[in-house]
C-alpha cells in the first residue's frame, strides 16, 4: 500500500514536470524576435504599406506623418518608396532593383544614382536615405537582405525578459515586446543611439506590425525624438515584374 507521503511526493514531481514543460513551451522573448528575423529571410515575396508617426516636439505641430511601401521578391527584386509629410517638404525617395543594379532617386535633389552589382555599393542607397526616411528604408529590408550588412532597428533591438504582453493593434492580435535598441559601430564596437523601443508582432503571421523608438539617451531632457512605424505586411503574395520598375521623372531630359 502506497503511503500518503509517497502520493504527495509523486504529485509534487508531476507538478514540477508539468511546470517545466510549460516553461519550455513558452519561448523566451529573445527567441521569438530571433525567429521573426529568420522568418523574413525565408520569404519568397513580401509587400507592405507603412505609416510613420514622426514626433520631434510637443503638440500636433511637432509631429509629421510619413508613408512608405515595400515590394520584394527573392533574391533581389526590390522596390521601396517613401513619401514625406507635406509639412516636411513632401519629398519622395525611391530605392529599387529590377534584377540588375540597385538604384535610388530623391525628389528633393533630383539625383538618380546607380550602384553597380558586384561593387558592394548597394548599401549606400539605403544608408544615405536612412535619416530622411526615419529609418524605414532599412527597417524591413535589413531582415529581407540578411547578411548584406544592412542594419535596421530590428537588428539592434533586444527585448526585456518576461515583459511581453498581448495587444490589439488595429483589429489585429499582436504580442508587444518592450526593450532597448542600440546602434554599434562595426569597426570599433562603440555603442551609440541607445533608446527604449517596442516591437509588436502579429500573433498569427509573426510579422512585424509596429515598431516604436523613444528619444535616444544622452540628449537634453527637453528633447523629443520619437518614431512610431506601423505596417500592414503581406507575406508571399503574387507580384508582377512591373512593380519593381521605376523611371525617375527627370529621366531622358
């Protein structure tokens, strides 16, 4: 006959094993973010539209609303277009690759640049537009072109342990991950541009639906530099070759 002490001990072991199994079933926040980064590298096609809430001062007058869209087909067909708020100059920036060289065009300068394939200069197309696009030109492309050297906020983001929460975002079920983003210089490993950040992942597709970046550390207390990027992503849609072609308005003049 089994004694009550043995029964209680057996019950405790079962409870501990069950808790352990549940803990293993809930991946760490860092693993979830890593899995999402990996997911983008495996996409055959991808599109999105996005809205950027660019806050630089208190009140509505200190806030711009920019838009952008992205098209991608592996391995390198690509089109990105950014449209600035009219109050910010309404400039338009396009970065594209229809299969050969990467190219860029900026409406504010009228400059059309070509970055020949095989020269390692394609990164320049994104880097020189990072500030004007509020980082949106690299946010998702840095994941789509993993290993290219392109870095965006999602590469720099580290989530807080155990702080993820469920959140409704425009009717979509998401998981919100608060954390910190840090920029690191590749050669010196010097850390800069440290800021609180939050990432919302779609609970069904695990794609990125929103990224918030707070004012970087080290700036005067009165400084406001907050950027909230909200996306409507689609993975593996059918895409026609035409969406990757662009002719600068001044071409042929």
